[in-house]
C-alpha cells in the first residue's frame, strides 16, 4: 500500500471536459490499431490517426456523427454488443471494410466508450501494450468516482506504476500558507525524493520534463535522481497555467523508460489535476448543499413556529405555502388551499389587492396598516399586513405575505380607552357629588323648617315630606358616589367572620322579623379567621343582605348565610361566604354587568353598592360570583384564611 498524506485545499482552477477529450485523443494515438471515442448516446467525440487512415474520413466529416451512420447496423446496442462484433465499416469514397471491434466502457461523470478496430485480415488478439494502455485509461477515468483525496492519491500511484512499469512514484503538492511543496503520496516509503522542496521548482519544472544521466541537473528532483543512480526522472506539473498545485514525479534506478513516456505522463498529469479538481468541486458542492439544507431547515423552523401568519404566493398569484399560524387565522388547512387563487383566500379591503398587484411589479408594501381580513367562516379580524416580493436576478420568484392578528390588541386598546374615559368621568362625578351635597343639605334643612311652620293638618305637609325623602335619597346617592370614587383606606387584621356576621344580623333582626323573612345561618366549626379590614367587610355583607331583603319585596321570604372551607387546588385555605335569597332573581341581560357602576334592579337603588362590594373583595385578593335564576339569587365570596401570627 502506498504511503499517502494530504493537505489539499480548495482548487482555484475549473473543470474542462474538452481538455479531457483532447488528452484521450492523444492517448488513443498511442494505440497501434484504429480507435474511436464515443459518448453514451453513440456520438463520435475523438478518433485516432489510424482510424482516419483506414476509413478515409476527414475529421470535420466524422466528429459529431452518430455511430450508426458509419456502420451497417443503425442500433447502438447491436454495434457494441452484437454477435462477435463483426461489422462493415462504411468508409468515405471507398469500399466498406469488414472489421471487428472491441468496446470498452469508461464510467465517470460522463460515461464513454472506446472502440478498438481490427481489420478482417488482422483478427489476432489485441497485444499486451494495447491492453495495458486501455486498462490504464479505464482506471484513470475511474478517479472521478472517488470521494476522498487519499483514495485518489493511492489510485494514481497504483495506475502510474502499472502503466509506466516504474518503481518510484511520488506526488508533491503546494502547502497552504508556506512557500514550499510537500510530498503527499509516494509508492515507496524512503527518502530518495525529499519530503519538501522549494516553491521555485514549479518554475524550473514547468510542463513535462525528463532527465537522463548525462543531462544537466537543474532541480532538486533531478539532483535526487542523480544521487540514487536513476536511469531517468520524469515530472509533470499538476493544475493549470494559471494555478499550478504540484508535481507528479516518476523514475527508476533499474529499468529504462517506456516508449512515449512524455506523452503518457503528460496525460496522467491532466487526469490527476482534473480528478483532484472534480473531487474538490464535489466536496464544495456537498458542503454548500449541507449549508443550504441547514439554512432551509432553520428557516422552516422559524416559519412553522412564528406567531405571525406567513403565506407564500407564486408569481401567478396562487398559494404555494402557508404556515400553521396563517392556517389558524384564516381557518384553512394548507393542503386544501395549496395552488388555489389567492384572491379567493385573502379576502380584505381593496387596498390589499392593490398591494399584491404592486408586489407583482417588485414593489414591497412594508405596512398596509390595520385592515380587516375575513376568515373562512365569514368572521372578520383586524390584522397588520406586510407584502414583500422576492426577486431572483431581478425576476419575481415569490411573494411573501405576513399577517399579524391584532384583534386582541385592538380590543385591549378599546377597553383601555373606555377605562380612561370612565376614570375621567369618575373624577368629575366625585367633584360634582361633593359640590351638590351641600345644596341638598340646605334644601333638606329648609324643608324641615318649613314643615314646623305648617300645621299638622296642612295639605302641603305631604308634598314637603316627599321632597324631604327625595333629598335623603339624593344625599345617599352622593355618599355612595364619593365612597366609590375615593381611594380605599384599609387596615388589615384577623377577622372572625362568624362573629362579624352575627353582630350584623343582630342589628338586622328586628327588620327581618317585621318583614316576615326567615333567617338561616350556618358555619363550619373551628373556622379560621380571614385577613381583612373590618369596616370594609361589614359594608360588603351589609350591602348583600340589604339587596337580598329588597329582592324579596317586603312579602316575606328566606335569607340564607353559609360559612365553610373550600378547596381551590392551592396550598392555601379559602373561606366561602354564600348569601342567598328567594327573591325575584336578576335578569339574564344584567348578570354580566351587575358589578359595574350604576347597574341595578331596584328602582330606589344607586347601582353602586355591588360595584363597591366587588372593589372591596378585590382589594382583599378574593373573588365574588353570582348565581341567579327565577326565584332566587346566591352571591359567593371567597376570602383567604389568615395564616400564622
């Protein structure tokens, strides 16, 4: 096995198939018999001088012709593999010649056949020289199938040794980053030829050279051969005139060189150079292909996981690809809309289609603004749309449409705007309530004075009493508005809910009895306290009890209050306070708005009690929910139990 090492780098020269065919023609001229080189389709590429002699063809009449026009069989398979390969050669302006052919196929990037012709009167076997040359030619072409540089070097050493019948073969290559050439492959592992030589050897040994004893020595390679008593040393440069990359060196200290050594080694150099270049190009293409596949995979991952919808359109305005986000937004599956017209899927305002038409002209639309697109089911949603044309060599290849669903953001914006308006209205309402409360008190005081001056039987007493009641109601409304608008001042401490509710119910007991309302109060034993503000919680329970009593309309009923522990899938302990009544219930259209300000079912209510109640419970990090149906309502409050000291 030859000793091989490599420091090959990317080659600066390019492939040239015509050069290979030319060199094959030179090699065919070394054969004593007529020979043709044809491609895989049976078209003549090269012929040697022997063939022109026996066929009387001119080169211009032969090269590029189909093989079937030259022989008596039109089918290429019959010519190459027919019985005995005995054929008639249609010569130019002379009688046809009976010939026998020997086809040899060479496998490579472009498969070819070499056809060896023998005249009928010389049907002897092909001699050993021809066999050696043809075998070497076939092996050289097989270099193009090698994928590793080391394998190419090993094959070159073996082919050269058999073809030239020489013992000493080595390959020098320019070392990247250093001004020298390094021996990267050798048939014999010895020090006959130096491990490295000066870069100036590329100038001294340009082209193909042969040194014999007695000739002038003008290079390190020749000097090494002379020291070892070589019969000859032949070299040929590898690469091109513009980019030389090394040498092929052959020599022997026992045998004389074979005939036509210079021509053969020159062709060897061309094949080696082209094979190395082919290998480098293939490796570069494979690396580029790997990087391209890696980038494609990376881009696909981004597109697939992008929260924005991405649709790729063809220049004919049909859908090529659509990512999962766009499928969700529009309500389509990719497989059912692929290759469908975009105008049937992207349904929006007129400006959308105009932007798509601009993209066909190569004009991008980076921000179409907020537009309404329609889903498959007809629902519309607000989106931001970008339309970007993709140009390849100034030619439109695709159009990318980016869609960002901002309907949720738009809802947040509208909701925030409404809250800002409500906050501003709340400030004005608080100022208004504060300023109006004093005049109402003055009116109420004046009415009381007027009532004392009127007789008890005066008919105006009833009118005064009604106005007085309205003043009280207005004052209560102003107090509620101020309570709702002013910041809540809380002082948190441990609160025993059972004790607090019992105290509240004691105050309500006379009124409940007078109205015929039956009370049911139940509490779990050893219920832990909650952390809260006593005054705020008292206001909450008073509001809910008052609402329950009003809901029963003064005709009697049942008021139920229940305290218990509940589990809420957390490690903390929660206390539930349920307050129920069997009143008329809350209409369905008000259920979702019952905790909003100024929403009420009572003609005498302000609509602020439940709004204040919810704000207090929220400040306690609790929750309040409503269950209502015809004939009853239940409010459920959840508060965190106090932990530790």
